[in-house]
């Protein structure tokens, strides 16, 4: 791991959590998706997905639009501009940590 | 995590949204109608084949969207892909259209130029090989850019059928009918598998509340 702890501190912990990271990755590659699509793609339970989405929404990373389509509740999701920027920053910082990783010494 | 992984996720997303076989059914039907149109023209001596391919895309889009809404979205949800993916597909569409138009212009209006006549003769005498190569190339580009691997198989089938057509004297319409039937049947099989794999949950889970 990197010798500089400051670089590790730059890693966004909210995104770094594996479940939230997969949600962020999935939403990053699309313009928008609905709750059912994420549920299918990520193979999560509705409760689990919902709780992680709430945390990402609180941070302002995910925009959640709840509406009714043909009298059925529908949840549309998309990354906000802040969320996209945060994810790009996270990607850059994580890459930096591994770039600094020393080569494995030969035995 | 790197860009390759994100590209993989993007491709997986695209594949999962098109695993329902609807795209195959519509493309197959389009080729099939093209073949039927040409066949009708030879039988009835009426130029219906211009009408069928011209009308079908206009009807296809609303039917396809409605089928997606009724079959796919209630089962796996809705996703709107970013512009990057659709731009790539649009570039392939435009490239193919420009190449096709160029070839059409050359064959239709190139009779005054010596070099054009020579190329035109080559195109006409080797049309089956050209269509076969064009088919496999276009399908491969689409397969590579979208991740839909079955398009490689469609390209290969098209190539084999048209190369066979170069050596065997069978009316052109029959080649289109064969390819259209294969792709349409494949689409229906995919649709059947999709419906079996993703049964409709009563009411569906479309919301977290």
C-alpha cells in the first residue's frame, strides 16, 4: 500500500463501501435507470438497495425521482453532477494509491 | 477498478436490456419483408418491394417501443443508456448508409466514367460476395461495439449464405428469406427464454416504497 497516508485519506469512504460502489458504477455508465433495473443488475434485495440509495441521496450523489406511471409507483434514479464528479475523483484517488504501491520484492 | 471494468459494466447493461430478443425479431422481420417484397415483385411485376422496406421502419419503432414497455420493462426495469453508446451505433448506421448510397450512386449513375463503369461491373458481377462481406463486417462492428455476441453469428450466417449464393443460382429473394427466418426464429427463442427467466411478478417491484 502507499507510504503516504494522506492519499488514503482522500478516498471517499461513502463511495468506497462495496455495495454503494457497485451502485455508483452502474449509474455512472448509464444516463438513468429505475429501481427494478438496478435490483436485477446488482442482485440485491429491495431493502438493501433502498438503504444504500438513501445514503447516496443524502450526500447529493444520486437523484431519486418517485412518480406514478399508470397508477403504479415508479422510482427513477440517476447520478447528479456532484455524484459524477465525486465518482471521478474517487477513481483518480484510488488509482493513485495503487500507482504508488511498491513492487513486490523478489524472494 | 479501471475504465475497462466500467466499459464491461456498460456492455453488460446494454446486453441485459437486449436479451429479450425483440431486436432480433424486428431485424429478422425486416429482412424477411424485404425478401417477400422482392419475391412479390418478380411474381406480380409490381414494385411493392420499395414500399415494404420504406413503411416498415416507421411502423417498427412504435411497435418496438410498445413491446419493450409491455414485455421487457415490467420484468427487468428501465434503463436509459448514455449518449456515448448510441453515438457509436449511430456512427455505424451513418457509415453503412453512406457506403450503401455511394455504391448505389456508382451503379446507377456511373455509366459516363470509365473507371466507374469498371468498378460498377465488378460490383454487379461480385454482388453476392460484396453483400456477404458487408453483412459480416457490419454485424461484427455492431457486435463489438454493443457486446451482443449473437450478432457475430448472424454476420457469419449472412456471409456463408451469400457466398453460397455466388456459386449457386437461386433467386436473390430466397437468400433474404433464409436469413430473415433464421434471425426471427432466433429472436422468438430468445424472447421465450427471457420470459421464462424473468417471470412477471404480480404488480412488479418498480419502487422502493
